[in-house]
């Protein structure tokens, strides 16, 4: 599957920097694969790419259950390596291991009002979807500031995002402009979204986001049997009772997945026509999808098993990436401190 | 003047740790001297004392005017030395030079709700007294979390505060208890207030807080002439028109200052009786106060001039204190990270 990007490097552009990452709150699944991981594997050949394992951000809504974060850090790194992210091309680093990110967040927090954070559409939607009640953690409300710290610390100019994350880019650039205005020089660089046109993959039950705890997703570590079971239970067209009945393709998770994963788009289109006319059973479409998914996941799962078995190597990759990132981010931090006049010790 | 403290060391207590500090937003004045600096000079002989020059906290309401902070850091250090704080006994350190403080703030921010911060009486009062309008900086709202980071990073158990700062102690201890409950062990120690009974010294115009920009305060660097002028302009009893009239002592700034600064309390009481009876002029009481203040400030001013002339020495003191504090606070940070399971690199 080819991704198309809104932003393109101009021939005379220097190599741009990309920052992406994932909250370390669970293993990655095929939604991540199609939505971002596959793209990152391509991007690492064209750009300077840093991937942040966002453990601190993961804590912003798991403060009372930190094991959900700590137990998934190496899982996420293994997922990266398994899909083909190459640590010699992409810097993989751990948010909590880079003190400058917390320090920058503190500086930037003086430039953003509480009201501005509360108006952020992404944060508003996420708060509505979570069960915080009246107890929104302060860390959660301010995570757009923390993201701005991440982005600017790496001088990232291209940020792969979905539509729903555009307000984060806007918030970051507001901070960049404010800081540059205080410094009277261009200390920080603005960033642009690298919009992915891949829509968010629905869960296997067609209901919502994929989540391991809901049992409605296919992980990159899923076994052959788990994939079989997941595809079998997949939501199709509830009114398509007999094979000969005309079936509906929209909202039919099997076809959404075929669109996303099957290599032959023409073949998928033929299947759709047949399904809509009647005469194609869910058993058949599921079998086609299952074969396709098994083929994609098998090599990923096998590589993943190899990587997750060597935790010391994973830690080492993360440590090396984090050390490199410390140097980079400390340079930015020093410039920001200088802008605030707080560079007393040089 | 003797200060009395609510908390007292028990004979079998280990030497407790004290954390105090000042926002670096202006030179210190005689209100600081009588309210806290004098006390600190005594405390440094009895306790392990750390004084934090709070430049980051100073930025929380000066994000757009950072020079107000940066230009005052060394002023504050010179003030400390001038009154007799001894860097061989008291650690003097700079908040922005201690990355663990920002990192701890980030961790703790996940344990405190936005609503909890908004209910904090100290923050509410301060917000009401400032001209933020609807633009309360996020950093300002969360400064109780930042203070909790400061206190816990130094394992401070005694915090010299005024009554109005008690909610800060409470907020800190809430965080301590939450974190210890997550860690299932006593990672952080609770702190207690060391309540000063010295009431806040009014400004010379009797109106509000002392402020250099309002021209209603006597700085530790004030010249003889400035002190003369400040005392002459001091607010007394507006109805005490002739020397023979009975005068009012309550709200009369000259008497408030005599109470605070004059070494002979009996003599001050005699003056009060005479003033209330009639027969004592403001010129006389002001002269007595002025002599007393000149005597107190002269040696401080002279020492201050010496210290402020050697900026390299001030920076060096601050650097040494900050380096020591980095080690201390990193130890606490590591324990907190371990509590959250984020100690992957040991």
C-alpha cells in the first residue's frame, strides 16, 4: 500500500527531520502497522527520523497504573524492529530518559494559558472519551505542551499525523512563534503535518478503536490461531444472511481490511461487486482476508519473537538512541534557556 | 527579634532538612529580612538548609518578561550572603540548573487533577491578585506541583512558611502519599510547616505588599538617603495632625516597623503609650525608626556591595550549590522513576 503525503521535500531542501512515536501503553497492532509503522519504514530512507517511545505521555492517563506503561516499553521497541524500522537509520529513544523534554515543557508551560489547553479540540475529544470525570490529571491537560517540547527538542519539521492531531501541530507552532518573539531570533523552527491519508482502521468488531483488553484487535505478535479467530469473529453485514443475498460493503470490516491489506486492489474490487450482487459468502471473504493477514503478520511475528527474546539488545538500542537524543535536545534546551536569560553557567 | 517556630526538633531526631527559597523576581527587601532571611541565618546552624533561587517559578507569571527574572538571580544571591547566609553551611542553588525538578514535576502532574489545583486557596488568591484575566499561564496554575517537586527532591521535612502557604504543604503531602501508595513503600517523606509568627511587613505606604516598582519598600541595598526618604514618606496616622493630638498606633507603619526592627521592645512600648496619649510627633518616631533601620541596613548594604561586585564568585557559589543539589535530587528522581517502573537503564 502506498501512502501519499501532503508535504513534499523541495529539491533544494536540506534533509528534514521527522518525529513520530507511540504512547507505550500497549503492544502495537495492525492498525498501527497500516496507519504509521509501514510509513515510517519508508520515511527512514528519505529523512532523519526519530521515534519517541512516549512513556511519560503514557503516564498522563495511567498515573495510578504505571505498569501499563512500564511493561510495554520493550514491547513497542520490539514491534518497531519487527516491522523493519532500522535503528541504524532511525533513532529510537525513550521519552523519560531525556530530561530536556521535561525541562522544555516547564518553560513552554509559561507561554500557554490554561484556557488555551482547554480549548484544544484534540484534548477536548480525548477527555470526553475517557472516564476522568471531574478529575482530569494536570499532566493530561498539558500534554500538548509536552508534545511541543518533544517536537522542538528534535528540531522536527515534519510530523506524521492524522487529521485529528492537527491542533497539536498548531499548538506547537504557537509556542515556537512566542518563544522566537521573546528571543528576538529564530530559536525554534515551526513544523508541518505530514498527513497520512490512511483512515483509522476499525476494530474487528467494527465498534471503535482497537484495544487488546477489548479483544477486538490483531496484534503484531498475534499467533496464527489468534488471527484465525479474530477474522472469523469479524463484523460483516448483519443483514447478509444467505450467500445469495446481496451484501453491503460499507461498514463491513472484512472489506475495510481487504482494502487496507490486500495487495491486489482490482481483485478486492471484483470481490466487492460480487458481494454486493449476492453470491459471495462471508466465509469466503474472511478466508481471503485471513490468508492475506497471515502472510503479512507471519514474518513480523517471527522477527518480533526473536527481538523480544533479547531484552538486553532492546534496552541497548533504546539507550543508544536516548543518549543521542539527549545531546540533540540539550542543545535546543540551552538555546531556550538563553532566550529566557537563564544561561548563567554558560 | 526572636522568631518562634511551631515545629521543634525532638532530641532524638536526626538533623532535619529545610528547604526555603525566593522567586528571583526582584531584590530582597527588609520585609524578606525580618520575615525569613534572619530566621534562615539562625536555621543554618541547627539544620541542613537548602535555599532555592526559584527562577523557574519566577517565570510562571513573567513568561513574556523573562528579564525580570534573569536580571535578579545574582541580586538575590548577593542579598543572601549580605545578611549572613553562609554557603559553607547552607546550600544555595538555582532551580533551572537542576533538571530533576522539572522531571519530578512532570511525574507528579499525573497525580494531581486540574480541579485540585484550581481549588488551592493560595493559587486562587494569587490568581485573583494578578492581572491574568482569562489567560492564566499553565505554569502558574501548576506551580504547587513544582513546589512539591522542589520539597521532595531535597527530602525536606521542615518548610518555613507563612499561614498563607499552608495549602502548599498540604498539596505536597498529598503527592507524597499518592506516590508512596503507588510505590508500596516510603519513597518520599512528608513535610511539616515551620510557621513563622512574624506577620508580613506592610509596605511603607501601608497599602499592600512591598514592591520596588511601587517605590514603597526599603531594599537591602538601599542607600542612606533612600532609607531617609522612605521613612519620611511612611504612612502614620492621618488624623494625628498636631504633636499634642492623641495618635493611633494600629495601622501606623512607623510603629509596625519599630515593633519589627527596634531592639528594645520596652522602649517601643513606652513610645506607643506616649503617642496614644498625645505629645509625641511623627517626626520623632520616624527619626527613631530611621536610626534603627540605618544601623541594621548599613552593614548589610556594605557587604552586599562587596558581593555584587564579584559576579564570578556569586556564579561560582550558585554553581557549586546547584551541582550538589543535582546529585541529591537525581537520587530522589531515580527512586520516583523506579516507583513508576521507568528505571530501564538502571
